[in-house]
């Protein structure tokens, strides 16, 4: 215990994380939070919801754009990952070098931060959701590719071998030997990824890659306090609703798999 | 005619199959016997090329099986069907789809990937199932079936391949006595009436003696016996099985078999 505490103290010093600074300035943070929930007039935001949500129509449209970005990005990434997974999984890959290459490719796609990709695509394709969708698709491809491949590596190989032994080509043995075993897991991971991507795509707007993030970032930088809180509340509620919804579907899927 | 020439399969330093040479004329029902770990499964898997021999060669007629690659290899597998101890069906797919896998080599990829079997193929699959008396199960999920039914589905899958050889790797090791007889009767029927060569790994000597034209004994990966069942005396069997001999030799009773003439409910065997 003492060792852990000592190590924590040491790393605080090394990383210039100073507890004294934290306690000295924490008031600024709470003060900021406090200001977020007051209108320019000084009244609490809840006292005048119409004034607080003056930009509701615009924000709702942008939030919708954010969700669509997440949806399209997840879908594109999942489709790519679906095909790559069977090439990457060590137990079914047609060639070892292919598995290695695909794995490194997926690693690259998920280690480069989504924001970096978004920035590069904004430079290439200009401001707007296109850049965000591509950034999300690439990151999802990398993350899902790895997860899918791991699912495939855990399958029972006997059905695959059974199909293979008939002289069926590789695609057919994957389609009928492996896919029935992995499908529900795949869907479950895609839904989970969608939840993550809704949050992710809200942030991508910071670099101009479309969605609600652009307005949020602008509100933060220009100190439009009540706008920041209004947008944040919208995002949190939306993400929570999507979490509950996809969570329900995932649990039903798991129930389907285990309750057979 | 299937010909094996000094086939060796090594796993690291251990030789699972150690220089086996064997000729199997077409139409025989050959039983491969031996202790667990004597190399029976490895031998069969090499014939279907699910695993590759370390050295030696396997020929079928003019075809050098060991040199096959790509489409030629798949063509060979289609001619040389395989049945497994654990059935190796896709449990979550229906029975007919499992059986249609046997057509996957012949049907074009575009059709087989989307299950677009034509009427002729479906008829072939259904009649194979009907011949094994499980036609009524065609639409059921394979994992809802009993072991004996699943193994018959696997046999139907092998039959729609229209193979020249069927390799059966311990086909009855996971089955109860009644299903053991149903499955062995089916294999015998296929051999006798369809002229398909059957090579069958068996643990039980009694079954091997009862069903096979010829027995091949393996011990430690080597071929130690090759002859008709009558030549397999208890002394030879004891050498073959060593410590396991008590388990496989049972002179007065025949465990795993129903009395002769028992109704098996297998339509195919009654034709």
C-alpha cells in the first residue's frame, strides 16, 4: 500500500500534477460550472427554458447530423471489419502473412486518434460531416476488426472443418461454418460501437468535421455559458437514450444466444 | 484404387503416422483399428488432406493427392467425403442447409453463398435424408437433433457429394448402441449398394469384425496388421491394443449391438 502511494506521489511530481494547484484552482472549475447554468441576465437557466434553448431547432438539426454521422461511420466500419476479421483471425486465415498484414492495418486504424483523421479529412474534403464520417469509419474499422477477429478465433472449428472437408471453397466454409457462430456477437459489438461513436462524433465537430461539436466548441470559446450547458444537456440525454436502447437490443441478443 | 506409400506425419519430434504403405482397391469396406493415439485419425485426415503428410505420397488412380492445390484439392475432397466423430455440422443451421454443403464444390460460389440451391440439388439432399430415414427433420436446426440423427445428417452431406470414397473417423464413438448400429448399417449399405469405398476408423473390435471386409491395425503409427477379420485372432488383438485390450475384447457379449434382426428403423438398410 505504501509502495502504491509512493509511486502515485512520485508520478504526480514527474507529470507536474500538483495537488496544491488542484485545490487552489478548483474554485475556478466549479465557478465555471456555476456560470454554465446561468443566463446572461443572471437568472438560473431553468427559470427561462425558452431563452436557454433559443437555438433548439438548429441544435436539434446538428445533433441529428451527429447521430447520422455516427450511424453511417459505424455501418461503413462494420462492413469493412466484417470482411477483414476472417482474414485476420489466426484460425481461419487463408494465409499467415495476410493475417499479420490485416492485423497491423487494424492496429493503425484504431491507434491514430479519430480527431487526427478528422483533421486530415477536413483538410482534404473541406469542412462538414463527410470528414467526420470517414474518421469514424476508419476508427471503427480498426476497433471492430480486432474485436471481430477475436470472436472468430474463439469459434468451434469442427463445423468449419466439416464444410471444408466437402471440397467447399474458403468463402463457403466461412459463410456456413463460422458465420452462424459469430453473427450475434458481431451485432452486439456493432451496437456497442455505435454508442461509443455517437459520443465520438460529437467531439469531431471541434475540428470542423460536422455535427453538433462545431457549435459546442464555438460556444465554449466565445463564453456563451448557457449555450454550452444547453448543448451538453442535449448530448447527454441523447447518448443516454441511445445507450438504453442499444443496451436493450444487445441484452436481448445475448438472451437469444444463451437461451436457446 | 487408393495407394499410400510410406506416409509419415510428424508433430514435432513425435511421429503420429510412421511410414504406412497401404493399397485400398475400390469398393472395399476397410476398418482401421488400433488404440487411441495410434494414428488412425491422422491417417484419415491426410487422405482427405485436412492435414498434410510430412513425407510419403498418397495416390488415387492417376492423381497424386499429396501434390494437389487450390481447386484440384477441393475437387479431391469432393470425391473423398469425410465423416467425423463429433459430426462437425453447423449446429445453428437447418439440416437441409448442412446437407447442401455437400454440393458446395459443384455449385457456383454465387449460388452457394446465398443458399440458392436449385430444385435438383434440393431433391438430391432430401432424398439422401429420406434414405437415412430423417427426411422429416430437414427444416430443423441441426443442434436440436440427437447424436445419431446428427451423424446421419453428416452421412447425407457426404452422400450428396456423390463421392467415390467415404472416410469415417470414429463415426460411432459418440453414439449409443442403437445409433451405433443404425450408422454402421448405413455405412455398410452405402458400401454394398452404391459401390463407394469406405474407410472407417473404429475403436471397437467387435464392430470392426462384424462390418468390415478387411481390417488394418495400427500401433504407434505403424501398420501392424492387414487382413480379413477372421485372421484377427485374440492374440493379435492383444498385441494391437496392449493395455486397452480388456476394453475392446469381450468374447461372450457384444456390447454396443442390438440382437440380430432388431428393427433399426433405417429405411435405407431395408431396401
